[in-house]
C-alpha cells in the first residue's frame, strides 16, 4: 500500500535548545545529538551528555520505537530509538517520528526507519531539501514522504534481514580493525629494530 508518512505517524521537532547544549554533570536529562549516532545508525547511549532543560516547553521524552530523523545538515537519515535512559530528549537537528497508536499493530517503526534510509526516500529528500549552506528538510516535506506499507509479516521479514546486515557489517568492521592493529604491531616491530 502506498501512503505518506503523516498518514500513520506524528512528526514533532526535537527540543528547542538555544545555542550550544551545555553539559551539566549532576543533571538527569540526557540529550541525543547527531554526533551520538554511529556509522551503523545506532545511538551510542554511553556518550550522551546530561544537561538542564531551559525554557518553558514541556519536553517530549523519547520512547522506545521513536524514529529520529536528521533534518539539518549535509546528510539526512533516520535512526530508531531502542533503549535510552529515562528523561532523554533530542536536539533540534532531529524530527521525532512516532507511530500513531491506532497504527501500532500494522506499522513497525524499524521498517519505517529502514525505508527512510533507502534510495527512494533519500532521492526525495535530496530533491526537496532547502538551503545552500545549511541544507534542511522542512516538517511538511518529511510528513509528505512517500511510504510503501506491505503486510506486517513482510515488514518483520525485512527488519530481520536489515538487522542481520548490520550485524554482518559490525563483524566485518571489527575484522578490518583487528587486521590493521596486527599490521601496525608488525610494522612497529620490524621498523623499530
């Protein structure tokens, strides 16, 4: 079934921090920033900073199943929230995509996350992005993103396939790093003699 993102998901902006997000050690609110997303599209929870929220806006605490979409910058991509510490928010570089309750049994957040990172959606974002120095995707553009929704069984199958691919990528990356460390040790041994 062909549809648009806003037909089954709510899209909200990240927390409206003014300027630089200042780390506060004794604070309890954690902030997801673009730099906290690794090359595998996963949020590195160990490096999240803590801060105090300023302003009057009630924070939209992140939940498991939320999709964070990077709307500002050179690269527009999505990451799915799995497990985050309680009282976590995201920076204003993100939009929060949350599946509507009435669609939670027919739409998998991980499937939507995967689809937003695929070539058709990426082409759509590239052609609709605005700005020259700081390229961004407006909320309306994200809401109107064309989405294909197959049956839930097919979504589950594609998510499992995607997870397997990420797992393989991690193993290969570790092998590459191990080989490089081995070559560095050999070079150090041979060239320092």
